[in-house]
């Protein structure tokens, strides 16, 4: 295995300038002193060495944590290793040594990540969600073979209009068992899947129609993932269509340190379409094709060969399929019947609206937070539209990356993005001036100074107009804090307080806390009568409540809200004078997570 020490030894040897030498002899025949001219150090070489030293430190520490089984700590250190290059201000592509080191680190860290995936979810930053497919390995109790069961089967069959389905619908005791399960034990899961289906069904049906496939295959995703982009199963399958890494690669889904296209709804749907077409060409039967999608084509081929049968239902009665596969097709048929006839089965879920977006091309590696700021949207919304992105930047080495923005934001983005120099798009930010902002306050928040902001924006005076856009070159202290904090520069959730007091955690600094609560470090120190910037875990600090944007002066009240039918996070946030991000943070909701009737939400309502 490549040794980091070998790389650094070579790098350091090349970077350190040769020192001067002198020759002195004593005695009458002494030669004159010969001193080599002093070679001034090259600032760029010095900075490059600093970058390499810092990257090596984080990589070595990450390796230690990884070997000790501390995957979360390893991820943070490996991220900091990569950030050291991205936030250095030096373009690795313009320095051969940095470029080689950067690529080597990426390769080695990705190897560790693939190994970690064998044990769990690797180092992914995105919160993963359980895949409903894992629940199918438990046998479902079928109704007894009785007159009532036969009558119910006949009733459902009589209500089916074949024109409403492009996959044959069989109703039997296995299908009835799953209808009952979804109505009762697994109702919560089914309701969430029906709601999320609205985001993607139109897109999936259009792709399947284009590929000449039955559009009702879309309901396979209802059972596989409940239409969750970040669903992750025990079999290490990922995304809405639950591809394992090998099958994903077979159908051209990229999966590496930067992106995992198994989580991209559109690309993964194209891959699923290709897989279904291949399976149907092998078996000539949609039930067998669906079973093979779950178990693999070789398993179905082997079961057909050993039983001598040609029907999925015959295979389901044999010992050659796992319980999960035996349950798979009946569950899909039950989900399809419920989704198309909600009222008949006791459901009344209004599907979410289809995702609405437009595409922009990002020319080079760029911080997603900067993109969100330039597009006047939130990081959470940007990540929801681009779930394949595993880091908080667009992929390194990918030019003109196709990124989705909320509909109507592309012009705003282009106008603001053009103002940021190309080589600063991982170190500079864009801020909208708010009430109460001063250049001094803004400079404190971003670890820079007033003159730097003035120069970056070609301003001659300090007067600020509310709503104006300011380019903010982040200061070196912020970048250093970002890399040294155990939480890393990627920490996005809003810190919570109890009674207006914030509890200091390991890795917190005066600067990081002040930035999180939108106040200046000096104000935070003054409020808490601090004479030193040294903090200790467990310390209590008085801070502004920042759970909502409106409640920026601590004017808020805590509310426990019971989610009702038809509620959305957006509507609740508007009604309670807060923000969607605040509600997500306070209630630890995943980015792609949903709310359902009966959920209880903690809300800090801004007083109007």
C-alpha cells in the first residue's frame, strides 16, 4: 500500500530550498571564506509545503481512527485532508506536486470508504434512511383459506379495471396479507411513500414510457425505498431504486468520494429501466423480472431450473427463494392497488408536488453553500434537488457539472455567481445585507476585515443597503477553524439552546459559536464577561436565540405542534414565523425526511 510518509518525504525534499554552504580553514594558508548567496524562499513553495503538511496530519490521524473502527472521526479527518487542498487558495491543477498529492489522497481515502461500506454506510455525510425493503424478510401472516377470503379476493378482482394497469394484477392470499399489513402494521411507511411518490411518479412514468416499459413498474420504488433518495438497506443497496454498487456500475451509475448517482432519482430511474428491460428479455414475464430485480437473475434462473416451474407463484411455494423475494411481488401488487385506489383501502394521502427545477452548469469545483447563496435558496433545498452529491462541493475534476436549482433561480444565480472569481469559489461567500448589518459585524462573522470586504466589492464607503449582495473573502482564521474543529466546516445544523444558554461542545471556539448565532465574537465575550477565548466543554454561554430568523433578538416562544393532514414544513414555518431549516434542525429531521399527520414538532415561534 502506498505510504504517506514516502510521498511526504519526496514532496518535502522537492519543496525545501537548498541552504547556503561555507568553507573555512585555519592557518596561514587559509582559504578565503566562500559563502553561497542566500536563496530567498519562494512564498508559493512555502505555502504548498504547509498544505502538504496539514493534509498529511489529517490523513494520518484519519488512518488511525479508521483502524480503530471510529468511522465518523475518520470521515471528519479525511474530509479535513481534502479541504486542506480545496481551501488553500492554491489551485492544485497549477502545481504538479499538489495535484499529484491531491489525487493520491482521493484515491486512498476512497479505498477506505469502499472498505467501510462493507461494514456499514462508509463515510457518507448525508443522513441515510432505512430502506423499507429490509422489512420484507419477515413472513407476513396470510389470511386463512376460507369463504370470506375467497369473497374478498373476488370482490377486489371485480373492482379491477384492466385498462388501469399495464402489469397483470393477481389477487391472492399473499397479496391480501400485504394489503392488511400496509393498512395496519406498516401504515406509517405506506403513507410516507404515497406522499413522496408525488415528487417522482411523473418523471419515472415518462422514462419508463420512453423505454417501452410498463409505467406501473414505478411502484417497485414504493416497496424498495418509499421513494426516498437516501434509503440504505442491509444489503448495502442505495437510493430510490436500491442499487448495490456492482449493479449500479453495470448500468453506468457513478459512485465515488464526490457523488453517488444511485441517489440521483432521474439517473437511477434510467438505470432501473435498463435493468428491467434486460430482465424481461431473459424471463419474458414481469413477475419473474421483478423477482430477479430483488434476488438477482442467477437466483431466479436457478430456482426455475430446480423446480421445473415457470411461474413466480410456484417459485414462491418452493425453498429456492428467500422470504424477502417471496414477499416482494405480492408487496408490489398490494402497494400498486392501494396507490391507485387509496379510498377503497382506507387511505387519503395528498401526494407531494413534483419537483420543479432548472439546470445550471457549474464550471469547476464550487462550494454548495456559495451556490445556494448566489441562487437565493437554502443549502437544504439545494441538497434535496441534488441528492447524489456526497460532499458540500461539486465534484473535483468535473467541468460544467449539471446542477439543479429551484425553478426561477437560474438568472439570479448567474448574476451573483459571475461576481465571484473562478479561483475563489471554494473560499469566498456571498451575503445578503440584513437589518442591523455593519461591515464590522460581517467581517467578524467571516473572520476577515473591513478593508478586504471593501476591496472585494469595489466599495469606497461603509454605508450598506439592506438587500445588497456582498462578496465575502473568508478569513484564514475561519478556514483554520473549519479544518481543526471536530465538527468541521460542514456543520450545518443550528445549535440549540436551553433557557437562552448554549452548552459548549468539544471543538467549539468563540468564533464558531458567534458565527452560529449571528453575533460578533466580541459581543459574545462581553455578554459572558469572558477575559479569554479559551472554552471548556460543558461551559454555559448566554447567546441570542437563533432558532428562527425573525426571532433574532431572543423574542420567541416554544410551541409543540401536532402535524395535521395537509401540513407541509413550509406552511408550518410561515404560520409560526420561523423557517423550515429551523424546524428541521430542532426536530432532527433528515434533509429528505417528511412529516406525517400525528407527528409532534418542537417549534420556536417568532413573536410578531
